[in-house]
C-alpha cells in the first residue's frame, strides 16, 4: 500500500500517494528508583497522506498494524526495541493541498545506545 513512499516531512514534490512522513517530536529518558534506567523513549509523529478519505484510512490502518506492539532488533540496529506504543490519533482534511491526512503519535521505547 505504501511501499517505499516514507520520508521525513515534507512529502517530496510530485510523490505518488498515499505516502507517509515521520519525524521525532520529543524525547524522554526512562528513570528507575536506582537512577537512569537505561531506556530512551522518543516520540515520533507519523502522518499518512492520500487524495481520498478512504485511501487515507486504509493506508493509516496498514501503518498502525505494522507498528503495533513491535519489539526486538530490527534492520541491523544495535539498540533493542522494548516497546512501541501508539498514542494520540488525529484526522484532518487540508483544503489548500486537497489532501486527507491521518496522524498518530508513536512512543518507541528502546535501550540507550552505548
């Protein structure tokens, strides 16, 4: 549904739709009673864009399913992902671009890089 149409914002001019953008919007370290807990939990905003509401919803559901409850090592990364939490979801229509957009905040808790 999305293929390789994922990038940091903005969507490249002339891109095929639906497309996905993502960016880190905040970061929070995880503390424990013994001090720093060894985990990071950055928050990302993931946006799906499409020309129709139905196409946007279908692509958004595919993105949510791909992210839901992931854990482990992915793509040769060094830090272990402990948890992916889907948070606030939003729905927009952007009249100036005539695009439908759905957005979700995603917390990715992982081991700190050493």
